[in-house]
């Protein structure tokens, strides 16, 4: 194993723990992945059956972008379809977070999608694409449609299913999902006649988004989360 792969394993394990602390886990039914540095056709994922709180750097499973297992651990081939497609067909994507939170699924069921109701929504509003629900499982022939629907966006709301955030690195992916989940929670808590933000304010705000891959806010947010993970569950490095 290269040093770069091990470092990515440690950071991805930290992301799993951060996601668990944020309440983004759904028993064993969602996944977070990161591409292996120097291996464009391989990425890391949690071993199927482990809770987010049980993920460590060493028990992450390496798989190919075609779904073949490359290291020890369990995988669910059907569940890999989403991650296979994104890592194989979008070379700029190095990290993917998929969630089934109550608020995220609720907004995915709303025919209006995510509404511009809050500051949090504006940080992701211009980055969102939508994919029509095709059933309980992702199908192999659905891969291209998923990527086509995402286009050049960073976030995919899976209608009637949940949320997907993508990024070129782990800190950016965390910050995007954090803002997306926050925006969904606020939308679910708002009354039905809540006022949306006007278009001029939306456009002006989108120009100053904090979620750039190397923005100061993104880096500082991730460092703060790492401090929390290190304090509460330092075993993620094992």
C-alpha cells in the first residue's frame, strides 16, 4: 500500500465518523467513497455490513470502478452502481457521499426540489441536479443516466430516495453535504408559505459561494471536524 493510499484511508475513515456524528448514517445502507490516489480506476468504500461508527482506515475495501473487489471485506454489488458510475465517468470526482436522512429524503420527494429559503440553501443551490427515481435498487443501465443528469454539477438529488454530494477532495465533499443537509432540514422545518429569497440576492450570493475546493472556509470547517472526531472516536486511524 502506498503512503498516499493510507493517508486517504485515514481521511475517509474520519469522514465516516464525522458523517455518523452528524446523523447522516442509515444503518448499513449508505456509502461514502474516495478515489485511491494514483489509481484512477480504484476507490475505497466501507465494508458492507459495518456501521459508519465501525469504519477504520484498515477495514475500508478497495474496489475497481467496475465493482470488482480488490482487497478484503464485503461489498454489495448493487449498491456500488452509483459510486462506480461517478468515479468512472467523472474523473474530476474523487469523493462521493450518499445519504438517506429523513430531511434529505423528504426534500427529494418534494416536486419543487430544494427551495432558496436559507443562507445554507444558497451555498449549494446552483450546484444541484436531479435524477428520477427508478426503483429500490440502482440498475446497471442506470449508470449513464445518473451521470448525464448530474452533468457538470456537484450535487445530485435522487428523487424519492436521498442526496449525493461529490467533490475533488474529502473536505469539500463534507462541506457540500453539510450545507445541503442543513438546507433540507430548514426547508422541512419551515412553514408551507415560507418566503423564498429573491432572484437578485440568489445570483449575487452564488457568486461568493464558500464551497470552493480550497476555500478558507472549507479547510477550516474540515479541520474543526477532524478535531471533534479525534476527541470522540480516535480509533478511526486503525
